[in-house]
C-alpha cells in the first residue's frame, strides 16, 4: 500500500480526525459523494470501535495496486490482546458498507482492512498518487488537537533519533575503550623489555664510549616516557570501564611528600622545589595512585615553566576532615577557557599544542583519583604568571 495518511487512535478526538481525513482523501481522488460517504462511514465505524476498546490503535489510509486496478484502502491495527470480531457492532455495519472487508492477526497486532475499488475513469496513476501523498504531507492541521498531536509525534521522533544516536555513540565509545585497553596492554610488554635490556646494558661491565652511553641514556629516558604514556592509556580505559581499584591506607603525609619530592628532584634538576608542610597529619590514601597525582602536578609545573623557576608545594589543614595541597609554579599559566576545561579527557591548551608534547590525559586521571578519594581538585591560573593546582584529600 502507498500510504497517504496515518493517524494514531487514542481517544474520541481521533475519530474526528479519521472522519475528516478519510473524507478528504476520497474527495481528492475524485470519488462520487456516495462512495466518499460509504468509505468514510465504514472507516469511522471501525475507528469508533477500536477507540472504544483499545487506546493504542493506528489508522493508515492509502492506495493499493492490483493488476492495473487501484483500490482505496484503510488499515486499522490494534493490540491483539483486545479480542474484537467481525460480528461486533461497528465492524458488522462497516462490512455491509464496503465490498472488501478483512480481519486478521499479524505480529501480535490485529488488523482490519477495508477496500473500495477506484473506477478506471478516474485515470489514477503513480504520479497522481505521489502528488496526493505530498498534498497530505503539507496539509495544515485540521484543529488544535491535531496540531498538538503532530508536534508530539515529531518530538517523539526526535527523542527516538537521539536515543538511537546515543546508543550508537555508546557502542563506538565501548569499541574505542576496548581498543585502547588492548593496544596499551600489547605495547606495555615490549616497552618494558626494551627498558629492562637498556638498563642491563648500562649496568654491564662493557666498555662504552661516552657517545654510546649518551645514546643508552636517551633510549632509557624515552622508554620511561613511553611506559608512563602507556600506563596513562591503561588508566583512561580503566576509568571508562569503571574498573579503577584503590588500596586505601593510613599514611603519614609529610614523609610521603618528602620522599616523593626527593625522587622527583632528581628528574627535575632545573627547578627549585620548595615544600611547606604543617604539623604531622595522617591521611587516607592509595599511596601509588596519590604518587601519580603528585608526580603529574609537579611534572606539569616543571614542564610548563621555564628553567630555574620555583615550584612550591604547600599543605594546609582545611578542617578536621580534609587537608588541602597546593602545587604552585611560575610558568606560562593558562587562559580562562582552559581553567574551565583542563580536567576534561584529552584537553590541552591550544598554546601548548605545538610547543609541548603530551596527550592531555594526566589531569583527567588525577581528577578522577582525587574524586574517588572523596576530595576535590581545581586550578587558579593566569596566562603568563603561573598556575596553582589545589586538591583536597581526606585525613584520619
Ligand atoms: P599533558 O601535559 O600531557 O598535555 P595534562 O592532562 O597533564 O596533559 O594537562 C592538560 C593540559 O593542561 C596541558 O596540555 C596544558 O595545556 C595544561 N596544563 C597542565 N598543567 C599546567 C601548568 N602547570 N601550567 C600551564 N598549563 C598546564
């Protein structure tokens, strides 16, 4: 059937729509007044019954071609749970009116079909049917009820499309995460082996020229970078899968920071790291994950500031429940836009895209770790004058 009109049948107002629309279709086809009335009355009788007994029916009016003859057809469908039969009042009457009447069950739906043949003299053809369909597509609503119905329908359609879009992007996201997870696992093993052999060679008794030793140092340094990148990729996929696990333990904060900073000082020889600690505080942290947060913030402080500038780490007892830690640098700072987006996955300030290497994962991971500890993380920064990253962690 080539569909011309469709009306969902929910309440009595739809009976008016069905009546008016079926009349209009019959009239536009050029049927006689008597045939129009016959068709409209039959459609209305069926629709009235369906509306009376169900609240989720559907009416379609269209044209069907059979051996060069066209028929005007109305198809009313409703849930099969509602048992109606051709002897029921309205159906019985409709059957008497039209030459073809059928009732059947299909895919859990009951369908009633009526047909009236179109006289050949009306010279109906595909082109005319197309024009008719277009006419009804652009027909204005018959009454405010239909207007609201059409709007509801299009809202429903948009909501459906958005749901579908969301479902599709979720699948793509899942595939991407799976890929990141597999790729980083596959990368981790060879990189770890390269690093281990480089260190073995460096530690061996062999006689190397300074040049070769320089090369080995470079390989070692770059593989360390690669290991940390791959680790970040793995962490991102863990965050996305919701599979980050924490081993929270009571930790004395001051020695923890001192130890970490002394290790970091070796890697950052061009910066002066100043620490300002209060009286001893015990915190509840996953030590390895918290080391990751500190090394990301201190590493960034060094990376995004000039040589021989200061990096200041300060700890404040906020209240009984939290300590606040500030990591301050005298570096390039960042724009207001960046301050808002800096903790988003893969975000990088446009000013550093070509000047500093990185993937924009560190702060995203750090913020997740802090949030999972029940704390908060934020930044205060101004372009050109440096940045201070703050975060809070729970204390004993
Ligand atoms: P990456 O450094 O690998 O790009 P991060 O997630 O650690 O990833 O940082 C995200 C972005 O935040 C950086 O690209 C940079 O634009 C900005 N940023 C981070 N720390 C600082 C800082 N201390 N000073 C200025 N910009 C920073």
